[in-house]
C-alpha cells in the first residue's frame, strides 16, 4: 500500500518539472493567447486595448502575410519530399554492407550539427556572383545567376541549403528504423526469389511507414518554422521583394521591429493551427494506408 509519505515524495520529485513547464511553457502560451486578442506593445504594455478578433482577421487581408504563407508553403513542398527521399537513400546506402560505414555516417550527419548561421554564410559565398557554383556553371557553359538576389532562384537556393543541412538528421532516424526490421523477413524473401527492388517495395517501405510518418511530421514542422536561414541570407529584410519572407520571419518583424506583439501572437496561433491541421490529415492518411 502506498502511504501519504510516498505520494508526497513522488509529488516533490515531479514538482520542479511541473513548475518549470508552468512558468516557461504553459504560462507564456496562455499569455500569448491573451495578447493575441489585444493591441499590445511591450513599449507600452499598460496601454493595451481589447482588439477582439481583429488581429486574426487582419492576417487574411495582409498581403505580406499571404506572401509569407505562400513562400513557407512552397518552401515546405520543395524541401520535405526531397529531404525524405535523400534521407532514405542515404540510410539504405549506410545500412548496406560497404566499407567505411562509420565515416559515411559522420560525413552525412556533420551538416546537421553545424551552426545554421555558419552554413548560411558559407552558402552565401558559394552562391554569390563570383562564387564556386557560378564558376562551375560558367565552365559548363550554363548561364550564371545572382542567386540570392534573384526573384526566381532566391527561394530554391535556400531550399537546397536546407536539404543539405538537415538530411543527415533524418538519415539517422531512418537508419534506426532499418535496423529494427527483422532480418528473417529479408531471408525468407530471398529464398522466395525476391529481387532487391521487391524487398525494398514489399518489406522495407511498409515496415518504415511509422518512421516515415514521424520524419514527415518533423520535417513539415521544421520547414514551417524556418527563420534563421532566411534572416541571414536576406540580411534581415526577407528580400528580394519578400521572396524569402516566411511566416516566422514576418512574425519576428511584427513583434520586434514593428512592436505589434498582439498581431505577432495571432500569427503564431494561426501557424500552430495550420501545423496541427496538417498533422491530423497526415495521421489520418497514414492510418488508412496501414489499414
């Protein structure tokens, strides 16, 4: 039988975590929700006035927010599928019987643990007018571009950087999923004369669906929250002509440059609802696929 002393001891052990969550997570979320219904600035918090739903309705009449949401959606659509495909391919390569697997893992994973700001600065030098990328293009007789100042190529260039930076992280997750697949399935398929492609299609891919679902959710959340690459590449402006302006970038500008904290908070909750909706849709789709 548990005594009151045992219960009290248990509660004391979890109390620091509960207090930390309440103070640093739950409390700020509730306060941000409160702020989102007010005209609020940290420069004059005592002059906050009730705004009702005006901050939320303003979002969908704000051309910069519409542009930022479009850029973010396009960025996610471009990065997520390529990211997942490359991560799976690299995981299959590293999981195969090749020499130097440890070296490959380190090389593929290294960009993930590198500072995003450092990677962004490196790509700025690679993609500048006289950078390495344009040098190779000119040698091959292909037209060169001013990548990060181009209305057409600024966002795709950042997409390429994002894929290179994060694909190693998802490769490791896929690798863990591959190593959980029972080898007996592959041995039985080999005895039955299954080709490598058939083993991949009918054993590996179905067994990796839970892993793929997790990676898909994490990748979408990451792409919808992109900020630092865009900030560094565009030098804090979101240019050229808002082509690299994302929702979180615009949220930052609204909160800390325009000091419209109520509008920024409303933007944050709309972004949360979009990500939640996408997660629910994907979960339903993957459940139907499993059934």
